[in-house]
């Protein structure tokens, strides 16, 4: 492709690339506001003991969930199945397929979803 053809191609693609970039940034901004809203709601609704996360030391999703809870100052408890026999027994009793395993006001939740945790807290 010669230089002229390349310039024409770039001029055609540039507006599309700009639209895609602006759209992506918009989605990120909306998600950020949603996360902040859910975080504030959850922090005000969660009391100590309402949320318990059964974690594994090697679980990246557990690290992400822990960071999210801390960032939004949400009260939660955590135990590690490798370190704590009672935690491992609870994990086994819940027949968990993986970690994180959350127990939110007595309800089992596999994986971490801020929206799902907030909904469970809303339901009482």
C-alpha cells in the first residue's frame, strides 16, 4: 500500500476509532458510577457478620473481591480454606465448586458479584 492509500485509509478509520473510543470511555464511566453507588449502598447496609467470604490463598478472584470490599469500606469477614479447618469444613458443607464462596446473610453465593451481594442485603 502506498502512502496516499494509507492516508485515505487512516482518514476513513479515524472517525470510527474515535466513536469506538468515546463509547468505550462512556461505558467505563457508567460502570464506575454504578460501582460507586453499589459500594455506598453495600457499606451502609452490611453489618459485621453479614458477609463472609471463604477464600483460597491462590485465588485471584478472591483478591479482587477483597480489594473491592476494602475500597468501598464494606464490612466483611474472610477465612482461608488452606489455613482454617473450620473454614474448610464450611466450604465442604456448602459443596462449593470454587472460590470465592460468599455467605451473605446465610445465603450461599458462588463467585463475587457486587450487584448480587447488594441485592441480597436489600432483601434482608
